[in-house]
C-alpha cells in the first residue's frame, strides 16, 4: 500500500479516513506500544474495581 493515500486505503476497507489518521497518530505517539508488551489487556472497569478493593483493604489494615 506504499504510495497510496490514507483516504483510498480507508475506502478499500470500508473505514473512515479520520479513524486511520487517528490510529496513525496514536501509533506515532507510542499509545499503541503497550499492545506489544506481552501483557494482558484489562478493561478499565476491572482496574477501577481492583483499585477500590485495594483502597478498602488498606483502610481495613490501617
């Protein structure tokens, strides 16, 4: 796909060109690098639940 515009690639795959621009910007900023860190991806809701649990345990332990 070298030499093709983002808009033409987006059309080929039925995507929004703005989404491809957004993905490219995230990749350039390193925002997507965690996906290659061999770590599980956890939903934010699960992280918040566990953080609340840790706070409660810390409170109980003093």
